[in-house]
């Protein structure tokens, strides 16, 4: 039985970043940096408080998730991603655990929503739904895969009215 642990930590050294990059290459393939969501990560800064890493029993990195500050007009939020789990460890709950662990800590007063590009059947388990139709990214994205989650019930009505381009917001770090 494979087991894992989730740690609220960020890569802390160049070697740790290389290990994370290698995992992302395995999970997404070499084209990962050409994706539209990547446009929101470049020249941006991850919110280290919400970084999570998953390790197997040997202490090897097997999964990771990160979040990046963005804005839709004047509303601050987060971009989720990448979320990646090593193929050898997929299907045992690592991805959902990484996501739930981080989402539970999001400061709703600071970030009203989380947006991502992904498959609804997977992410709706964590409270994501299709983004309002006038929300868009700075590049081509299948609208059915642009998903959004209000950070609290109190933000739900405002989030339903969101409209405009998601843009990077490193000033929110
Ligand atoms: C998508 C990914 C993060 C899921 O991680 P995981 O640890 O395998 O997921 P979990 O174990 O938490 O959940 C597994 C369940 O989700 C389902 N699932 C996995 N990927 C899915 C997808 N893309 N769409 C719908 N369901 C999916 C599995 O079928 C499984 O369902 P079950 O519980 O009914 O058997 C992982 O497969 C991965 O890294 N894939 C490559 C990179 C990627 O596509 N990342 C997401 C885009 S940002």
C-alpha cells in the first residue's frame, strides 16, 4: 500500500527547484511552459504560504501544488497550478489532498477566488465550477476548462459577477 504525507513547504534550494521541475516535466511533458496559464506565472511570484509538497515514505517528492496572485479587474484572487502528482502515485488521493490542504488555508479577505485551467469532473470535488462567461485568460483556453472557486460563501455572489481578463498581480505578494 503506497502512502504519502503532505507538507506546507516550498522548494528551498536550487536543487529542490530542479527536483520540482523534473516532476512537472514528467507530469505535463516538455510543452508545459507554452500553456496559457503559464503567462500568468511568468514575472509573477508564488504565494509561498499556500505551497504544498507531497512525499512518499522514502522522502521523495511525488506531488506539488502552487498558487499565484492574480486580479480580475479590481478583485484579487489566486491562480491554482500547476498541480502535479507523479504517475507512480496517481489515483490514491495525493492530488485532492494537496488541493484541499492548501484551499483550507486561503485567506478569503485577501484573495476572493481561485481560478484554474483543468477538468471540471476532477476539480468540482474541491468546489470549482465553470468561471463566469466573461472571465478570460491572456491566451487561448477551452472555456469549459476555465474554472473558478469563491474563497467563501460570502464571496459567491461577487464572484458570479466577475468579468474581464485574469492578469498577474505580483504586487499582492
Ligand atoms: C490530475 C492529477 C493532479 C490528479 O492527481 P491524483 O493524485 O492522481 O488524483 P487523486 O488521487 O486525488 O484523485 C483520483 C481521482 O480523480 C480522477 N481523475 C484524475 N484525473 C482526472 C481528470 N483529469 N479528470 C477527471 N477525473 C480525474 C481519477 O479517475 C480518480 O477518480 P476515482 O477517485 O473516482 O477513482 C494527476 O493525475 C496529474 O498530475 N496529472 C498530470 C498533470 C495534470 O494534468 N495536472 C492537472 C492540471 S493543472
